[in-house]
């Protein structure tokens, strides 16, 4: 079975969705009956063809990327134009069974444009669902008609959490939707050995953009330090708010207690989680957070804000507070840091829940959908 796969971002570009795609391909690489050509974007200035495995090929297209984790409209439009012509080139010499678009938009558009030739499925990841990201309010208004067309012609629409499916259904209630969650490698991400040192180390792994709410975590930190002077915060990630957040830390007099680690290679992340005591994700909305799963597999208790991905992940292992409220956020952090026994219990529960999610199971679910699509196409229904 041959798959034409579209994802506009793939490591080292992108965030959780890109990393999820990489883990999915790692599982696909174990199935010799499956061949995947993925049309994605390049970090550098030149196109690349990269063999991830004998059956997985990345076709990286130069789109003028300037930041790993932030996309401009020009970059997205460049990807769409270049992916369109690359797909036509690939289709001339290969016989594909179906398309898979990772992200309903922009990746879903080149799949939709080939709807008469190939059936396709789309994986909804978060910002590709209207209402998910406040930064895209205007774009959602303009693009809703196109989103509806893309979703309605898809053979399957897949959300990565129950919460994201609910949001998607509020936009297109007439469409049936599957849920296939993200997975986690519990051999790669595992807990540190127990320590008698009082908990003080906060960790947030996130893009530094408004939707992720790190600005509210910074505003909460002075109250945390007033109660727990030894507390520290490590921020891993990049984004357009980096300079603003660093200036704000200086204004608040907390710069020495906040470490901006910037981009950290994925293979170094497990050790970063093991050096933390509490994982904080102060975001507005999550589909299913890969970083939260990584923290949970690493045995960390969670403090989260906002909505999304909660039904599957937050079960006696987390404390939730409202989004955009530094006061409750600070109070929650202080309460947890002062209760080592509660933190340890929540951390053990995090690890237990993470064990329910595997990338092998995720890949298996997608393969079931692929086979159903390929079978109906052979039967003349595609």
C-alpha cells in the first residue's frame, strides 16, 4: 500500500504535531507492506529528499523558513504552491492508494485538490480547527468555507482527542469523526529516581506564543517566589514572545529565577523532564499535548490551564486552574510545591496514565483506516 502524505511541518520544524508525525513514521517503518512519500517543508534553503527508512521518504521543500516553530502566511502559501507541484510530479511516476493530510489545513488542501483521483483522510491537530487558536480568528472566518469542503470530502476526519473532536463538531456537526490520540514512548521518557530534596523546579515546554499562556506563568511567578523563594522555572521553546517575556522577567526582578533554554533537540528532552518537579502548561487550548504526555511519562505531576485533551490525560494526576489568571495559577503552584507527598502521588499516576498510550497502537489505528480506504477504492467506491 502506497501513501501520499502531506504535512507542512516535520522535525526539526514545528512542535507537537511534527513530533507526533515523526513517531508515527517510526512505527510505519516497521511495516514493509507500507510505502510513504511525505511532502513537507525544509528548514534550509534547498530542497532535500531524505530516506527516513527504506519505506519512508521525506520530500523536503524549501519555503523560506525563518523560525522553527512560527509560520508566516507567506511561508504557508509557499508550501501550498510547492507541495501542489511536487505532488503532481510524484503522481506521474507512482500509483498511490490514498492521501493522508496531517493537519486539516494547510496540509488538507493539496489532498482535497486530488479528491477525484485519490481518497484522503485528514488528521486534525489543533489550530486547524476553527476556535482553537485566538490568533487565527480572522483567518478562521475567511477560511471556514474551504475547511468545510476539505472535511466533507475526506473519507475519514480524525481528531487527536475527545476535546478536539467536540470543538470540531461544533463547526461541522453533521460529520462523523474518529479519535486517534497521540502516543508516547515510555522507554524514552521515564521518571527520575526518587529524591528527598524539597520540590522547587518548575518546567514548561511550549512555544512562546500568546495562545500557550507563558506570559501568565511569568506574571504568576513573583507570588510563587514570595511563598517558595527557592523555586526556579525553566522554559523550553521558542516563539515571537521570547524577547517580551525576557524583558518582563527583568521588570519583575525574577530574571535570575527563570531560565530561557530556547530550542532543545528532542533527544535531550527526556533528561530535562527528569530534572523537574512540576510540569506547568498554562495554555488556552490543547488538542492532545505531546509535551504533557512526555511529562507524564517522565513521572511529573501536571498543572494545566485551558481546555482540550483533558478527558484522556488529566485523571488524578493534575491540578487545573483557569486560563489567563496568574493569581490562581500561582496559588496552584505553591500548593503543590508545598505538598511533596501529593506531588509524588500525582507523578506516579501520571506515569500510569502515560502507559495507556503507545505509538504502536496509534499506528495500528491509522493502518486500519488505510486498509478500509484502499479496500473501498478497489471495490470502485473511491
